[in-house]
């Protein structure tokens, strides 16, 4: 399952929220989470991968979770996006 | 016991264990290995060691500096665990039978390059984090013995070849009791920093780094310029006494704290302090400063990984202005470049950085950086008595351009209904000979001059003050310098402006009688020099000093000038 966000933070995705995303993804051992933007897909276990997407304000980002806890994982990641002021759900 | 003579850079006496600060050589070579499994095990154990270090630094940073500063180390920890980094390194070791340090360096370089090529300035700056993490792991892989100065956790005396501005910015004042370096003079950054931190320092010792070992007991005598290595008990006892009597003298000076600075014939001059951060204001008040004559804003930009935002700057300027309670605060706009680098700006290396793209030259091109600072200053202006000065002005045109940007930002703020003070004095640093020579023209357009002697001397004498072999040319008392200073002061007075000095010369006991005689209005120095200077000035008559200065201007050499001053006044 997946959710798509629009980046609202003026700094784009910077180190602090990227750290929070990776830490959150790592909590769900049985589930793989990915970030996809601009035709590039990276694992959310890699902070360098997340930063390498080069996301800036206004960009669109899709978070994908696959595995037994995909529902919880994706909700937790969505919370980070919103609570860190990173982005808003693109519906 | 051995003793080494150096240059007394910051007064006082410190006694503590030696901490050797050496920047290690991170060069790696392509080395073939046979046993790839044990090479991977070596990588793992280096990663573990790095992790343990980072956890400790993170915990301490959290405790001392708060959550925000600690977060950077959290992201470093994640980089250490990053499969996109570590897996390719392991693959490389296995597939190419190459040593771990080479594999790591190669892989990390790709990420560094990737960050550098990113569109967003913020992400470009992440290259610095990548470099930092890589160095930490390489240190273990190469078995290098290096502790970052920010990681010192006991009372020490730091011993180094030299201390760079970024080294000094990281020093923890609670633990660093003094320092001593092989190179440098009274005006090197490390010396200036020591005086602003009020820790004793001896620089230019030539060989203290090779003479002392980590853990040796060291006495730094910043009064005499002596360093003692492993002194015997009796010597330590003597120095403890000296430490006490120095503290007593400091007490004597303290009585002048709330007194104005007046010559014996009743002329008032202003003694102000040079500061680097809002924390330094406490020292200014403590030492009875009548203002801040130089607020070096570079430190706001150093020791961090991105440009400081307008709000971060606004808070810093506002804090200083408020704490100074209406006393004048001269803020120098960003003076970066030259030997003061900002890694995240990724400026190209230059052949002659001191003659290159720095200070206002950089600010006029990178207007984004400059405008942000000007806005922050203007917003802060309503919180005290703000004066702004531009560094490294070489031509009138540069001053006019910088002033125009300031005026633009001011109008913008006013149209946004943000309050801006109406009486902000605007001045320039006089540190380039062309500007000193043209001071009469500048004086028609600026509100004040502040003479930056450190650069003015090196540009006038064409001698790098950091280069030991030509350091003899760093001659503050050379009549050439005195004549330039006189031109600037006279030009200011003819137009009803004031002239100050914020170089090291302003606090120098030999220079003060001359500067007083030349008519200098404001002397800005390290906070700790203020009370001794006030005490000295109270014993000098301005009329006598005018005669003395007149004689000095007509002498041939710096030595003659020093002799003249020594004979005329007892310091």
C-alpha cells in the first residue's frame, strides 16, 4: 500500500526528518518501506537513499510499505511526515 | 622539566595536563588483501567503535547543548548503519580484494559527489556530514589517534601546531584551561580567540608540539610567554603563587570597572570590546566595556552545517543589543573567505586567499547571504544602539553598493510594517591601504571609520602575518602604519565623524600612547585588555601624547618608535 505527499517544508526533506523517517521504518522489521519520487525508488532503511532523492518544497513523494505490518508502518510514516511539518497528504 | 619560550598571546597562568591536537593524515592507498573476511570484520569493528563514540557525543551534546544540536549525531549514526553505504563497501572488499579503508573512501566519495551536485543548497551541504562520518570510520580503520577538540571531557591544555577558527569554535571552555601552539603571533586567530575566551595562551613556540606528550603536566604562562613541561613540585607551587598574584592585580583593575576612561588632562576616550558571540557580552560588562566596537558575525556562520537563517541571526543581534543596554554595538557584516572558510559554501581554493574573494566582495556577489544578514540586523536595530560596518572596503563604489542593499532591505521592511531604527550609524572597516589613503573622500559618506590594524598592517607591508619567515614585517609601530592611521583619524575629524580602531593594536600598551596622541576616539580590544588600558590611559596626558605622536611620525623605523615610547612613558 502507498500514500502520496506534497513536500511543504521550505528546506525540502532535510537530515532531521529523514532521520525520523528511517528510524520509524526500521521499527517494523517484517515490513519493507520505500520512498519514490521523480522516477527513483529507494529503501527507507537508508538515510543516504532518502536524501539522494533531493526532495524540495513542492515536490511529490510516495511512501510505500509492503509486508505483514504495512498498514501500521505506513500510518506511522505518514504521522512523521505531518508531525515534522514535512508534507501534506496529496489526495 | 623543560621550558620553551613563545609569544604571550593571552594573559594569565594555566596548569593542567597536555592534550595534543593533531590533524591526522586520512590519505588511503589502494592495498590488495588476501583474507577478505577478516577485512570485513575489521570494518565491522571500526563501525562499532565509531558508533560507540557517536553515542557518547550525542549523549553529551544532548545534555550540554540540547536536542537540536544532538540531532546531527543521530543522523551520523544512521549513516553508519546505512545499507546503501555499508553493503557496497563490503561488496567491494569481497569482489576486488581491496582494503576496507580504500573501499570505504571510494564509496563515500560517490555520495559526497552526489550531494555536491544536488540542486538544493541544503543538500549540497550534507557532503560535509558524509565527510565527517567517513573520517570518523577511517580514523579507526587506519588506527589514527585523534580526538576531536569538541570531545575533550577533562581539564586540559591544548597543544597544537596551530588552531584553526573551526578548531577554536569547537573548544569547550569548561575543559580547555589554556593552549599553546607552534606557530602564530599575537594577532593569529588562536590568540585572539584565547583573549576573548579569557584563557591563558602562548603561541609561536616553534616546537612545543614535539616537546610535550599527551598527559604531561603543562604550565602555560601567558604573562611571560613561557611554557613549562613536567615542572617539579616547587615550580608548580611558585606558579600557583604567580597565578594568585595575577588574580590580585586583576582585582585592582576591577576597581576601574564602572569608571569612564579619562586621560590625566581630562580627555574622554571610549574603550570598547571585540566580541564573537552573544555569550561574550558578559565579559564586556565584567571588564567595564563602554560598548562593543567589533562584533564579528562570522561565528554565527561557523561550526554549523548550513547558513544561519534570518531569525537565528536576529535573535543573536537582538540579544547582544539588549544586553548592552543602549551602549553602542558595532556589528561587522560577514567577513568570511581568506583563511576563514565555511565548508558548506564550497568556495574554490585560491592562490592568495587574503587578496581574494572574501568579506564584502563575497557579500556583494552572494546577495542572498548578505541581504539575509542585513534584514536580521535592521530588525534587531530597534532593540539597542546598533552601528553597522562593512569589512574589506577597497573602493567608494563597494561602499555605495553595500549601502544601497541596506537601504533596499530597510524600505522593504518598512513596507512590511516592521519597525527599523532611524539612527543606525553606518561605517566601514579601514583595513586596505587604498581606503586609508582615500579616507578624506570616504569621510563624506560614512558615519565612522574603524581601523582594522591586523589586515591594514599586512596589506601595507605586503607580508602574510601567518608566515613565520616574514612575520618580522608585521610592524604595528612602523611610521608607515602610524601615518596611515593619522590620515584616517584626521579625515574623519575634518568631516565631524569619529574614528575607532578594532585591531589588536588598539589594546597594545605601546601603541595606546601613540593612538591617543593621534586623536583616536574609540579603542576596541579584547575585553580583558580594557581595564589595564583604562588604568594606563588615566596616567597619560593627551597633550603630551600629541607631541609624542608627532615625533614618532617623523622617525625612520619601528624600533625607533618603540624606543621613543618606552623612554617617554612608563607603561
